C-alpha cells in the first residue's frame, strides 16, 4: 500500500519503516546533542564552512597521525630494549642469589 510523502510514492515495507525510524532517531539525537528543543532549530545553529578549510585541517590531521605512528614505533622499540635489559638484570639477580 503506497503512502504519499513529499510528492513521492513510497511503498510501506519493514525496510522503509526501519530506514525512516533510523533517520528520525539520528535527527532527534543531533537535536539533543546540540541542546535544541526542535529539529528545525538545528539548521539555524549550524554554520556552513568552505571545503578548503577542511582540506587544510584534514592534511594537518594526517600529518599528525603519521608523526604519532612514527613516535609510537620508536617508543615500542625503546620498550623492547627496556624489557630486554630488565630480563638480563633479573637473570643476574637470580644468578647471584
């Protein structure tokens, strides 16, 4: 049984109902996160930003991510060296007892 919605015919199926409920849930969650009273107020609070600003931000994030990966690998190597030293010291201590 088709239902009329925004000049489009939508067949009412369990799949479509789930999709509509998920969309509405997302809209309500966004409204609650922004502490608004009604979903239509959300668009008033949101600001449109140029894509080039996001591109710079994304590039910085990617650079920082790469730096973090490098630092992490160096720290892991240092940790392995420390663990090896610790093992050797433990062997020496146990040998001396």
